[in-house]
C-alpha cells in the first residue's frame, strides 16, 4: 500500500504541475470524499482552502485540534468561518488523562523548560489528537506553503504521509505567496483571525505565540526561545527532507501561517 501511494504522489505531482489549488482540491474531493479532510488551525491559508473546498462540495470535511491553549481570537475566527461558509468543524481534543498527568506533574508551562518538554506537550495536545483525526482517512489537506519557514522550503503538493499509515497528504497552496493568500481572503470577503492585524503573522497556542516586530521573521513569534529549525510541532513530519536538509545552515525563509 505504502509503495503504491508513494508512486501515486509522484504521478500526481507530475499531473498537477502548474495547476491551481482548486484543480487539486476538485480531484481530491472527487477521488476521496468522505475520506479526505482539511486540517485547519484557521490560518488565512486554511480559511482560503475551506472556501475553495466548500465551493466544490458544501459537505467537504474540515477538522481542527483544540489543544486547550488556543487564543480566544482563534475560536472567534473558527466561528466566523463556520457561520459564513456553513461548514461543520470536526473538533478533536487531547486525551484528558494525559493532560491531567502532564499538568499535575510538570505544571502549566513545562514546554518552556526544554525542547523535550515542549515536544511532550505538542505530542499530547496536537500529535496524538491528529492521529485520531486522521484515522480512517485516505488523504488529508493542509494549508502549508513553502515560504513559511526553513522547515517547509522543499514542501511538495503531494506527499506520502508515512507517519500516518502512508495516506496521501495534499498541500495545494505550496507555491502560493503570502500576498496571494491575502488577496484571496480580501476578494472573497472571508473572515480571518484578528491577531494577524495585531502583529501575529503565525498563530498557534496562546502561550507559545507572540507578535513579531516589523521585518522580523514571521516564525520568530512561534516558540521564540527555540532555534528556527526546531519550530515545528510534530504535525508535519516532512517526507521531503525539509527539516533535516535545512537544519545544517540554510537561511530561514520569510513567510506567514499557522500551526
Ligand atoms: S504549541 Fe505550546 S501549548 Fe501548544 S501543544 Fe505545543 S507546547 Fe503545548
């Protein structure tokens, strides 16, 4: 199964080279619905994709992870999108017992004490719920773009997600620029997270995200106490070698987005 899907990702990359995201989504929905879903953190990218997907199929599936530490503004953006586009958001929560154990033994801010602790928190609040959300799916869609970070510089449109059983992972906005995403949101009069207007280019959990200064790298506001090549939460393990390839010294690229 893994071998055939790997071959499929390569074939699809060839077939959809230079095609717009709507074509990619249209194919994905006709091929896989209801076993394909968008993972949304309500970034501008995700909201643009929700609009594209619900244009094609009003019942297109969207899921989100409620880590328990999200900003109020993110919930507001989610509700605005739900109402405007009529989409049903499938929320997933972390395992209650694991969160209780973590907070009782290490307190509420253990993620600031070491990379290991930060990964532990992301694993409990994000990675494990993501695995549950993906179980049963044959493909998932993300709003990742290449120019968002050093860890995404080699991101392809189609990947084999080996970490989740070899299902297809689709990144339709890989080649879009931040300006294209902004224009799409503006032209469609879509809602977006108001923290973007307060200097937050990239938004994740509230205690791990801060505003950045003008000219500062957008991902500088995420886990700001860590090195750039560590700024992923485990949701997106690159099949394209992005993280390891660039960790040795390539300059972080500028861009914006969530997660
Ligand atoms: S981003 Fe921060 S609060 Fe959220 S899961 Fe990761 S470490 Fe925990």
